[in-house]
């Protein structure tokens, strides 16, 4: 049974506390730039592999065929491992308009592929076999027709792929749909078609989507940014869960204060607090407990007093379904920055892009902000590509996995080639500058890294005012395991190492106490 969730109240967070960090990109091997290819239009990371697509790349004189580049992390550098393009790709295919990856499987959207009629769309599955990524399947909708744009969005977890077709026939013609494919008996088969029961033409249901594994549960969120929520064409997001092999709609989410053209649902991302992330044979990305899961929804068209700046809505603790909604706005955003275009959640940090941000009077350079908002201290970090190419749109796509963050600027000019595009890799945690005393305005306890860990991990923290600093590790019973720091420290940024070789696997807590500040975080030891 469908549950319609209308959020009557949300908390607006306007974050003004800044914790400045140096942005050091990881070395990346550069591709040969191709004008108007839009390299990095869509990105994905899983483990040591990353993908950046070029959906408007011309091939052998045919326009907008597309293509994709696989990168592999070798030691501390990202190197080009392979470039791929299906044999049957034709002009205007837009292969790589979307991409998703989980472990040794990747899926690419090709929404203008004409397999079943002009611009009907398709999706291609690639598998890593021996030392090479090879095409293993081509997916098309069971009811594919011209103009459906199947493949505009894709997501994969384990043996499940979901493909969005925002112009497919759902409840009404061209209201949009999402198609579920599952891998069984050595092949991918369509097992479900999902759409809004109240859908209207041009809702764009399936424009965005995200699939996430939560222990025994699999959740799906589908965006319809042009649907009627609280106002005409303000946007909605629909959530689904799979029970006994059947997908059921569990909620329709929208902002009760929304207005037309908010673009609510333009982007969607699930997230899980790092202490409970799991890795299994079926998926590299999941979460043990829904209590630590989050859902983020981008609405880059929303307005505040500065104009159409954009915002992000989020829900914490999904164990009881979709509950209270909070709203995040960036106070430094200007009109038409499109804050909320891209969203990713990495190691308890929320990364949000605003690709139309202007910098130093140059237009649409783009910017990405990161937020740590799950403790009693709110902090913010802001960074850009550093190249400041006008109309580069840095942050058009943001992806993350493990300790890796990937941000693209698909419209960046490279070697004189307009709209060639570029990608930037970062390690997490981002490396801090040596801050002056008067620059530190908050106390802060960061998530340990790496986490989960075996047997050692590093804990970073920040001291605002001089005082007695205590950093202590506890077990689940509240017993002190080890006292890492107990000394007077001046204002500054510090780190402490914790070696747990003498402890059993499991969850542990660490607590920072300094002056009137107390903060506790959870970490996981896996042996």
C-alpha cells in the first residue's frame, strides 16, 4: 500500500561557520581533449575504479556518439585503464549520459539510442573480466517506444539495476517510469516497471534516481522534478522498498512550501554514516542499519532572499520510514547558482555542488561545498577546481566511494578545446592548511579515518580556545579502553593515532572534551 508523506515542517539550516581546508587534488592521467565531448558529464566511483563519461563526443565523423573512460587508482594516482564505446553506438546515441558502478559491474545510459525507435534509449552493462572491462548486456525497456529516453538515469546495487526513462508512458503518456532489472541465471531480466499512480504528462518521473542496500532492505528513490507537489510543477520524489520480491511505493515526498520551478528531485542521493557502512560479496556500498541512513534531495531552483539559489532537503534515520524533513541552504549562494545540482555523501560529510557559481567576476565557474552537520558543531568547507574556466560548471557531477571524491567540470576548456571537460580526484579527509589562531572559530571532532579500520586509525580534532583536552576511547559498555590525549593544548588543529590491535572487532566510541565542549563519535574495528 502506498503511503503519501506530506512534510508539514522542516528546519532550515543556513550554515555560516567555516572550516577552511586546503584542496589537494590527486594526480590524474589526462585524456586527449575533444571539443564539446563534455568529459565528466556523468561520473561514478567504486573501490579502486572510477568512470567519467563523454556523452557528446564525436566519433569518426558521427556527432554525439559518446564514450567513457575507466580510471584505476594505482598507489596514489588515478591512471587511464580503458576507454569504452559499444560497437552499435551511432550518431546522437549520447552513450554515457548517465553512469553507475558497483564492484565489477558498471551500467551506462544511452538515452538517445534508437534501438526501439528514434530516441527510445538503451543501457549497457559492462563487467570486469580478467583485466578488461567488457560489454556483457544491453538493456531496453519491455515497452520501449520512440522518445522515451530510457537511460537518462541509472543506478546499480549488487544484482539489481534501475534505469530511468523520464518520457516513458507511466500513469499517463510521457509521465515517466523507472525499470528494474535483476541478474539471475546468467542474464539481466526486467522484473518491474515503476511509475507514479498520480502521474501526469511531463512530470519527468525517472529523471533522477538512487538505489541503496540497507542490510536486508533495498530502497529506491525516484525523482520527478516537474511533478505537481504542493504547487504546480514544484517537484516530487517517490520512494520504494522491495518486500518478498515485490516493489511497493512507500512515500511521495514534496515541500509543502514549494513553488513552481523549484526542481525538487532534480538530484537524489542516499547516504550512510561511515561507522555502519558494510561491504559484502554482492555490493561494495551498503549500510547495516536504517537508523544511520540518510536521504538527500536536491532542488536547485528554490528561492531565498537572494534569489533562485537552490537548496538541499534531507532526512535522517530512515528506520521508521521517511520522517521529519530538514532543509539546507548556502548563505553565500547567489541567484541562479543552482546549489543542489549534485549531491554525494562521503565519510559523514555531505558534498553539494553549485555549478553555476561565479568566481572573481568570471561566470559559471562552479563550486562544491562540504558540510558536517550530524553533531552539535556545524562546519562548512568550500572549494573549486582552481582553474576558474568561465562556464566550466565545476561540480556538474560529484561521486564518492571509500576515501575517494570525484568532481567534474564537463564544460571546461582544455588545451583550447571548448567544452572538452575535465575531472578532479580528491582523497578524504581533505588536507588542512596550517590555520592561524584567529581563523579557528569552533571546536570540532572529525570522523576517524580510515573507518572501518584494522588495526590503526587517526582521529583529527580542532581546539578553539586553550584548555585541558581529553580524547578517550570507550567500548559499548561505556568502559574506558584507552586515553589518547589528556593535556593542556593551545588553539589549533590536532590528530591522534589509535592502535586497536589488542581489541576485538566491533563498535567503539571516542569522545573529545575541552572546556565546555563535548563531542562523541562511533567507529568500527574489523579484523
